């Protein structure tokens, strides 16, 4: 009996940030956003039969650390960035099969514009587009869209759910066979197959219909990364596939169980919704070489850069920490500041206990490993990594797979994934040897 197969994405969000752009194995003479680099990435990833190339996004400049954006700009922490829509279009033009996942915020964007954009991108890519929806957690991003403060956590997810409701209505406003293009009669479309939307909700009012032809996939593949209880409920409502965090396996198993329950409660079949687990990875021919490459991350950026990264992602200025403190007190202070205690503070509380006192130096030592993904990076030989991936895949229901990324350098580590890890997974019957589907949705549905 054939084994269930994994799906593999590749996340290149941070390959030009956090010092990775200058690590051994990186491009020389080309820097972000040189489109030729990304065209090379697309060709390499498609050679490995990967499902999709993916990028997260953020629209603010980190300015929480010491109330300044200087450290983030000087050391390239979550900066620079740009809308990767045109870059992914260029990548799609040099490939035929691999899909592309873009990130947009349902907290800041409007569903009509976004639905129309994704429809257009689905046409351009021939049915290979995915949209990753985020609720956004950073005040710097919110300020750029005219918000005085970030919308409350639960309200952001309610807005996301309504956002997707509207997008679905818009994508379905033209039936699949609505277009005629009849040269003999001159008729372009069938009016009976174009439908109003007439949505009036808490956050959006949209008349519709979408003024675009139906796209190859009908709807783009929807990805969502909610990990909190409220986020998991939202994922069950909106997502075709879930983007899972790179956390310990027992926590991943717990999230898979919670997602299955939420899907069942909404009348959806849990077998049809995979989780792509974020997986920082370094693969090499020997374990020693892989570990040495991973260790390069620890010296990639200075302490100021680590502080900028941690503070931006928590929306809390960690430069204000006292010399000694308990994680419970820090958690309380972060909540009082309407910031996010998830991430490093949450992980440390689980690892060492919330009431243990630590020093600033100890906190930032953990923070360096967290900011560079050193702690969670799988580093080893193809056999070792394939073993760990199989274990995680089976423990989390053999549905979905992995979003590989946070590599040390590009393109060197992507080439190693394609030339070393992928053949090992193929040898085990865990990964495709060729694309079978016409669209990204079809390829992600392969078992």
C-alpha cells in the first residue's frame, strides 16, 4: 500500500534579511529585490517538484525597540520589504507547475480589491496562486493604513471571516462557463451567469459582481496561520490549508487535534485540510557540516538587531526590561501594553516555567536563538531530516506537509534541499517525482 505523500512549500520571506543575505552560499553581486534572483529560485524549486513558493509579508518598519527604527534599518530586520505580487508574476513566467503564495492582511485590505487582484493573478499564473491571509499584530503596520491603534484580537478574526465571505461571493459571482467569446454573434458573456453580491455586514458593504472572468481555479487556494484558539476556529472557517508554526511536536499534535475538532464542528471534512508546518532547515551531506552551517546564524546580526526583531514581533519594547524579572511579570506587562505575549515569552514560559527569574542577558541569549530560528532549525543529513519529517507527518495525521525555509543562505541551501533532501523523500515514497495536477489546488490535493 502506498504511503501518504507530503506536500512541500518553500518560504523565502527572510532570505534577504537578518544577515542571511551575506552568509556563505548566498548570491554575490545581486541583492534584494533583483528579480533575476527570484526567477532562479523558481526554477530551482520547480526542479525539485515543490508544491509552492511562499512569502510572508509586513508593511511597517520595525520601530518598537528603543522607540526607533534605526536598528531595524541598519541591520536589515524585517526590512526592506515590498509587495511581492509582481516578483511572483515574474517567477511564474519562467515555470509551468509550481504554485505561488502571497500574503495580505484582512485587517487592512478591502475584499473587493483583493478578490479582483487574486483573480487576475490566477489567470496570469494559469491557476497557480494562493493567498495567505493574516490578521496583523503590529502597530507599525496599522499606522500605515490610518489606524490609531491595532484592532482588538477577536475583532480582527471576525473581520477576516467576513472578508473571506465577501471574497467567496465575489469569486462565485461569475459562473465557470459565463464567458462566451462567440466570434459569430459577438456575444462576450452570458448575463444569466453573472450574479450580484449585495453584501452588507459589520465591516464591509459590497454590491458586486466582480468585473473579471472566472479564473482557472475559480478561487485561489486560501492559507491561514491562526494558532490561538480563536485563530484555529478562523482557520477552520477560511482555510484550504493551514500554515502551522515551527513548534515542538507535542504542540503540533495538539493543534492538529484542535483544528480537526473545529473543522468537524463547521461540517468540514478534516481529511481535506492539511497543515504545512513551518520548518527551518539546513541539510548537508554530513551532520557536522549541517550543524556548522546552522551555527553561522548565531553571528549573523548584532544584539541591537535581535532587540529590534523581538520588540517588533511582540509590539513591546524589550529595551525597557529590568536587570532581573520573572516571565509571569513580563507576560503581565506585555498584556497591559496591549501587545503580544506569544513568541519568545510564551515559549520561554513553557520551557523554564513562568515564575523562574531570569536576567536580561539570559533573555537576550534565548532571544538571539529565537530571532535567528536557531533553536527550531532542523540541521542534519538527508536521512536524519527525512526521519524527523516522517515522524512529524505521521504524528500530525499524514495530511499536509512542510513549509521549508529560514535557511542560512540563498540559493545554496535551497539547492541542497532539492538535490539532497527531496531525492531521499522520493526514495521513501513520501514525495512526488513529477507534477500531476494542472493547478496548485489539484497538486495540493494529491495524496
